[in-house]
């Protein structure tokens, strides 16, 4: 893992130097509009127990200055789990929706390669349905800060990734007399890496 991390840092540094040597390189500037998004899928199986998860997050952003972009994002997620309760097999399906805003600061936006920091806030709602009967509805809010890398592969298309996150989230069941769950998370390793594609108009 350490060798992989060092290799990634070395590659990023090399790309940064190459990008800075280019004149009029690809990149962003004040007034640019971009659309981006990310997809995620995971699957896990242990014996007859299964868990599948899918999510998609489209974004639209606008550069209010040479270094700062603001935008809005939507999110949809679906997960399905088959598990043994101790008495019988059951299945639960969860659908979640989110809407929020984000702000980014790019270190070298006019270059092909740039580091950026992203601050985002989202409101979310989810509904879990159980095959054996019953459902669970939740509403929540989260805010997070994450570093990222952007690299243009053409005049209009860039690849980006964010890695690690510092976040706070609160979630409350949609029922009277229930308590909220508050979560603080600091995750700065490769277990929380998100890849995406950017299109600059």
C-alpha cells in the first residue's frame, strides 16, 4: 500500500511539472461551465448472504473566478441485501436521493493538471423496504471536505478523482419520538476514492 501511494504521488508530481511547462494548456478559467459526475458499484457475497450497491452523482459547476467554482449536485443510490435474521431469510431494498451544493478551489486551474479542494453539503432522504414487511424512512444532512486531482485529456474532457474525506452527517428516522444519529468521519486513505469525468463547455 505504501509503495502504491508513493507511486501515485510521484506520477502526480510528474504530471504537474509537465502541465506547468505547457503554454496555454488545457484547463479552466473564469466563466467556464462544466458538467461532471461519478458512478459507484459494489457487490459482496458471503455464502447465501448478498449485498449490492449502486450510486450516481451528476454535477454542474460554474467558475466565479479563475480559481473558484461553485455548483449543484444530485444523487441517487440503490442497495439490496439478502441476509439471515436467525430465524429466516429476508431481503431489504434501500433507495436514496440527495440534493446539494459544492464549492471547489483549484490550485492551478489553467493547467492540464491541478489539485483542488472540494467542500460540499447535501440533504438526503432514503426509504428501506423489507421483504418480510415494514419500511424505514430517514432524512439527513451531511457536509464534507475532500482533496482531489483534475487532469485534462482533451480540450473539453478531464478525468478527476477525490480521495479521503473529512465529514459530518446527521440522520433521523421519519417517525415521532426517534433520535438522530450523528457521525463524524476522518478518512484519508485509499478506501474512499471516487473517480469522475468532467466535460467543459
